[in-house]
């Protein structure tokens, strides 16, 4: 006869005790060793995977291995700095709405040795409502005309002023190299976003899109809907099948010119299952998009790729104890994280119910250019009143109702 659910001998009670033990041991191990934490969605992946394995008969040893892998897999570094008040960080709680700043860099091979500054190629805010009903991904145009606060990184001082938002990372990192350059660049960018939106990021991460190639290798493929015809200026092939660059650009990566005898990769509108190389190439394109939406198109495609990777990771990695450690290791090579002072296990258990299918991607300025020229800077993007209201809704945790009344903001 089955045990009652509240019986001391019930398997459900036993599993609850085991999960409680795992959680307490994980907290103790983290506080004792001060090890680095995984980012939100990776921790979510592990937490749900561990629970599913327990309910399906997974052993306590297996769950410990998964939690240990997540704790060690992804490096954490101080990125938010002064953008997050010290007292706020010290007493940070997982309750309430959360805003996570995600930044992709445009660093090229060889720049570190040449002194070339990195700029933030992609700037995204991931808003998690207080009720954990889903998530909203907002892209800030890299050419947004904003005020960048004065900043001293210890090597060079920036006096502050109006410029493109992607310059904030560069100004914050001047005179520095390696992890110091990344930390100070991110801090000034976070301060700029806070100044623009009033949002104090609860956590932050630097994303290396090229590093996601390894993530996709573990997953095997990434399937998503391509919403417009895309021609690559980076990857193509010659008549005999050799890979070659189909277009040449100027020093700023602009004004592509066709290379004779090379056929460019072409991604037609419709459903695709990308190889890792194809997915990365697709997400980089902005020049030869069918809609002619340039940076807005690239922002949208990067949002879609991140969502597709998250979805694929949940479905193909979470339930595989053999695949999950490699997946976490690959994520660790693609991201650097600042968890904002919130304990690792709190992120994991609070986010475990969020389904990637409920991640809504949003566009600023209606996905259309609202540009003007500024002397000494060039063409800049000006965020319109609706975009600023969207960001205010993210700050006030009213974004669900705002999007419901402004459905055209959804990127599709």
C-alpha cells in the first residue's frame, strides 16, 4: 500500500530531505571556499536538472556532481563596481524583480597587443519580473547617444560627456589590459546604463559570442526561425569548396566589397538548424540583411540566438548527466559573470521555473532608426519616448502591462 505523502517513510519526504541536504551542503561548501558562481540561466539549468534527476531516481552522488560542476564551471569577477551600491550588494536578496546587464564585445584578434580599445558590440538588459512569470530581453542600440559619467580607472581619467553608449566600455578600459580592462570597461558601461535608465543592475555578464561556438558543439545544433534573408560578408566558399571571405571591408568594418569567385553563405527566411559555425556567422551579420535594418536586425538575431541556445540547453543538456558537465564548461569559456552579491543557490532555486519559451525579445525605437549627426562623433541613435518608457517599466516592474499595451515592441 502506498505511503501517505506526509508519512516519514514516504519517498517524496525522503527526496525532499535529500534535496535539502544537498542545498545546505552546497551553501556551506560555497561559503567555505569562496568559489565562483555560475550565471543565472546556467544555475537554473543545474537546479532543475538536479530536481528532475532526483524525481527520476538519480543518486545523491550524481546531484552533488552536478551542483559542484556548476559552482566551478563559470568564472566570476567584479564587473558592476560602483554601479551597485556597496550596502545594496552586501544585503542583496533574490526577491523582487531583477535586471541583468549582458554585454557582448567587438574585440578582434590581435587588438590586445595593438592597444586597440574594445567597444560593447551588444548591450542587453534581461528583466525578470518579481513573479518569475518569464523574462524580457531588451537591446540598447550601440550607437545610442547618451551621457557617459566621469570615471577614473586608476590609469586614465575620462572627464565625462555625451557620446555613443558603446564608447563607455572603451573609455572605462583605457590604459588597462586583460581582466582589469574588462572589469573597468563594464563598470563605466553599467554606470552609463544606470544614468540613462535609473536601473541598478542586479547582476552582469560579458558574453563572448565566438565562445558560444563551443556551447553549440556540445548541444550539436541550434534550431531557430530566421526572420529575413541574410547574406554573410564573413563566410563563404570558392568553386572548389574551400572556405573563403566573400566580402572585404574598410578599417572600420564597413562598406563591404564583393570578392570575385567567392560565394557567400546565405541563410534564407524560414526554419533552420544551424551548425555552430553557421549560427555564429548568422548572428554577426548587419550589412546585407533583406530588411535593411542593419544594427537593429543584428540585435534581433542575437536575441533570437541566445533564446534558442537557452531553449536547446534546457531540452538537450539539462536531462543528460553526461552532457551537462561539458555544457557548463563550454558556457564558462563564453561568459564572465558578476552575480551581484546574491548567493549562488538563491539564483538557482528562484529562477528554476522560468521557461525559455516565455522569454520575450523587445526592440527599442520600434526597430527603426531615429538617427542624427553630431559634430565630432558622427551618426548617433536617439532613443524615443516609447523606448524610454519601456526602460522605465523595467525599472518599475510594470513591463508586462506596458508590453501588453505596446505589442509592436515585441521583436517576434
